[in-house]
């Protein structure tokens, strides 16, 4: 082919490819998603059975055109204030010294985030975390500093150790004195809640009393942005539950969001993160971790190391519990 003809042919071919690519791009954008009927589909997902009550509270805000940030905060406060729950807020099982210590974080659609760790005697750490986000230049406050900040902002001092939790702790001291309690369905330690509102904005919240009978001073993944929770409004959001040390080692929730950025579905992104955790540990005995994820389209998914992890989903069509897929049976 002569040089002049080659150039002409190349130009025509390039234009054809460009037009074809543009058409395909338009088709991809207009192609309907099975989960979305018109615009963004509001949706809330959260971890474990206690997520049902949390979702219902959060949905009141979403349904009335409220922001996802307000929804996730109000939702998990229901769990924090439930004295019958043994893994979050008031009524949570204490550490080895008998102290209930709380961790929480919150993140909105603009990368704003706040957290508290090792907080004692405050019933709703998620709301303190939001104050840290909105009223300080910091992301995290810890221990007595977090407590003092909460009191300054009008939160009330409260004894979080219920009689039931105290009895359980005393029994543990007498019979077991274990340094490594089993992480299972009875000690699953977290509520994480993710929401996408009617404007298509994502937010997330995560709160816990942590590992029952842990060493005094221990902090898990739940208050760590990128480990226990991460939100990227262009892509999606994820949160974790289970053994926090394992989640921290792979920056779990950030990993899930980045996998969604690469094109993986929420479920597959959670699955790959679980596989990384398995690969990173020689001993998987009792090592339960679960992830939930919600992408920008409103699609959701979950996955866990062992069986037994479930999550709650709330939207205009459903309000249900779903058993997550998993790698191994107990």
C-alpha cells in the first residue's frame, strides 16, 4: 500500500473505531440495570440480624428524601442503644478488666470521615465520631480525649456495663480466662451499615464494643477508615465484621472498594478480599471475617471466610435477611 493511501485508510479506520467506541459507550450508559428502574434506587444494607432494626430506622430518613449520612448514623444508633445486644454499645461485653470500650467511624460521600476508639461511658459513639468529622480538623480521637470531647459536646456519661454483661464477664473470669475467645455467631462484634440515598450519594457507619474480653486497650478495625469502613462516592462503599486484626492486615474495606473500581461486582469484590485474608494467615481456626459492599448502581453483595454470616437489605421492594456466601464451613 502506498504511503498516501495508508494514511487515508488509517484515518478512515480510526474515525470508524472512534464512532463505534462512542456508540458503544452511549449504549453502556443507557443500558438498564436490573436493580434500577428509574434514577438511583435507594438502598440500605447492614451486617447481622440486628441490621434489620437499624435498616428500618435508617429507611425513615431515606424515604423522606434525607441524606445517606443521616440515615447511617440514626440506623446504627438503634443497635448501640439496645442493651440486649452483646457486641455493640450499651450492653456490649467488656474487656478483660471489665470495661466496656467502644469503637466507631462514619464516612460520607465527600470523603469526610470521623472516628473514635477506646471510648468509654458514652452510649452512642457513632454520633461522637460524626462530631469529630464535622467539628474538628481531625479524623480520630481516642480514649480519654474522645470521652472529654464527647462530654464537651453535650453527650452524657453513662455506665455501659449491664448486669447481664457483667455476669457473663464474671463467668468468663472464673471458668475460662481465655486470651483468645472464639469469634463466631455469638461474638460477631460489629454493625456496619451502608446506604445510598435518592440523590445517589453513599455513606457508611460502623460501630462496635469489639472483641469480648479483649486485652485492655485493644482497638480493632471498626474505627479505622479503610479497614472497617470505606466510601468512595464514584464507586461504592464497603464495611467489615469479624476479627478486626485480620481486616486491618489487608485494609479490608478499602480493598473491596478498589476491587469494585476495577470492575468486580460487590459480591466478587468481597470474595477476593476474603481470599486475601485466608492467604495472609497460616492458622484460620476461629478466624471469621465478613464483608458487605454496595456500589454506585445500588448493587450489593457479601462474602465471608466461614458460614454463618448474614446481612440485612432494605429498599422499596424488600426488607430481608440474606445468608452470605462463604469459603468454608465451621
